[in-house]
C-alpha cells in the first residue's frame, strides 16, 4: 500500500505517469542498472532518460528509508 503511494508521490513530483515510475522501480528492484534501463528498456519506461531514472531511484530509496524509520519508532 505504501509503495503505491510512493509511486504516485514520485510521479507527481517529476510530472510523470504512475505506470512509468512503477515499471522503472520494478526494473531497479530486479537489479537492473540505470544505464541498462535507459538504453535497453526505453519501451518499458516510456523513454525515460538516465537522469529521470536516477531521480526515481533516489526518491524511492529515500521514501523506503523513511518508512523503515517510521516502523522503528512506532
């Protein structure tokens, strides 16, 4: 549930479609590298460039760390 909210948050911040963010994070979670995704998975991400993919990667990492901290505190 939180993940879906994170996808929506990132999509709004970067002015992207939620499906682009979701698919990009899915690819990153399966240990694909940013250069690989931007070069060979353009059709899956809707032609996102390396900068956009790195930004998505940084934002989801930050949001997941915040979730982990919240769980620890609660």
